[in-house]
C-alpha cells in the first residue's frame, strides 16, 4: 500500500516546521521510494531482532546476524543455514503470498530457537514439530499485537503526531507535557 500524505497534512507539517510544502512533498516521495519500499520487504523484523539479540548474548558474538534472503521466482521452499556463533540465514520464496511467507519464515526462525535457545529439544521431540509450534506462537503473538496492542503505539492523525513531537521538543527546553 503506497504511503499517502494529504495536501492538508503536507501543509500542516510545512507550517509547523516553517518549510515550504515542496520540501515536505520531496521528503514524502523519497520516504516512499526508499524507506517504505524496504520496510515492505522486511518480515517479522521485531522477532528477528529479538532472536538476534538473544543469539548474540548466548554466542558471545556481538556481530551475530540473522538474514532473510528471497529465493528466485519458481522456488517454493523455505530453508535456513546456521553457521555456529556467526550467522543464521533464512531463505524464502519471493513470489509467495505474504501470510504464507510470514508463517514459513517464522518456522525457519524456529530452527534457530530450537538449536540455540531451547534447551529441552531432546526431551520434547522432533525439531520440525517444535519449529512449527514456534511459528504458530510467533504469528499468533504478532496477530494479537496488530489487533489489540498496536493502538498504544499509533497516532490517529498527523496533528496527533505533531502534538507528540511538540511535547517531546518542549521537554528538551524544560517544559514538561506542555504542547505550546
């Protein structure tokens, strides 16, 4: 879905920050083509980030990374590669429906969870089943966040965002919770 900012919102931002509306338009267009485009290719980034931090603690490698890499069109498999103490890569089909991608990626992340973080895998049974359960728990958690919990993090309008920005700015000059 394209990032949209109404003319009214662009004008409000321009007026608030004393810049020309054209500057806001240029920034919005650049955001759309760079940052937003990249965000649309990130899947389960909060989960990846959390697992990455835990893996860094466990391995002692501050450079441990988790990468998600799309496969060429026509490949309909998910796979992962673990290089002990160095990295974990998830390969996923690029041309798959987003919901399926998220579930498959979560399953592959489950392999890292089982290998590195879960100490009971020998007791609990097969890795594939554990990875599938991890996938279900991960997706259920994210769905719950989007349905219920995300409202604590979202603003209802550009005016609301500007008001929050004003409160934060005023804190730096000694005014706490004063929007003007």
